[in-house]
């Protein structure tokens, strides 16, 4: 029974990698962080200038919609540029495989030898991969393209816009719930708590250290809100 219990883990254990989440996770965390920080900072800056509650709310709503659209557009454009570069490299690689097959085989062998593979074995492996999927082998081992990190503009744009809107909703809801005398305090505390939760969740989903992520987003967000509040007070006193 004990021997059988020892053998079971080797059959049932599964490695859990999170690299395939890199594209959408980066866009989602960036969007939510930006939504919380920029909207809360905007609202605090307006509030510090002695604006009315309705003016602060309008500023927050404007920041939510403008920011979500800007994030979506920016992500779509930047990731589309990355995708275009990838496609251009793959197009060139197809031409080289069609017109210089031996040179491409030698190139693949050289790559494997530099990684520590025996030259004879490297030649055998490269030849087999060239017969099976030449473009895939060169895309992966020469260009460094893998499916998990492939550029997906629509996915990145959608994740950024949705996460920004979700993040921006936090300070807006805090303003609606806060008493007039403590609106700035409630905004700051709520935003910092939301940033801490975001940093922890993002780190957990990505398999990274949680404490470092939490400190990073909280300190950065707090600094942004402090500077914007200061600017609002200076402008409001003019």
C-alpha cells in the first residue's frame, strides 16, 4: 500500500505553468491599475480645487469612459504593431525555407549546438523538425515566437477596456457612498485597498510573489494621488 501511494504522485501530478496568461493578464492588470489610479487621482485633484460633489462625479465618469477608450485603442494599436512585425518575420522565414532550405537547416543545427546539443544529434533533430513543421521550428527556436505569447490585439484591447472600467468604478462608488466631509479620505483609502487587492490577485494569477506586487502598486498609486491632489490645491488657490 505504501509503495503504491508513493507511485501515484508521479502519475497524477501536473505542472502548472502560467506563461499562457501573460498577454491578457498584463493588459488586465495594467487596465485595472490605471483605472483606479487615474480616476481616483482625477477626482481627488478636482475635489482639492474645492469643486462640488457633482463636478467631482462628472470628472470621474468622464475619466472612466475616456480612459477605457484610450486604453482599448492604445492596446489595439501597440499589439497590432507587434503582430505585424511577427507576420513580417514569418513571411520572410517562409521565403527563406522555400528558397534556401539547406541554409535554414544549417541555421537550426547551429542553434541547437549552441544550446549544448551534440552536433550529430542536433543535425538529426533539426532534420526531423524541418520535415515535420519547418516554419514552426524556426518561429520557435530562431525567432522566439510561441503560441502562449502571440500578439492578440482584440483580446488585449478588450481586456484593457473592461479592466479599466472596472477599476475606475471603484472610486466612483466610493464617492457616492462617502459623506461630504470625508470624501477625499474615503476615496484615498478605498483606492489604496483596491490597489492592494489588485496587486495580490494579479500576482496570484501570474504565480509571482504577492508582497512585492502589492507594495509596488500601492506605493505607485499613492504617489500619483498625492501629486494630483497637490496640483488641484495649487490650482484651486489661484
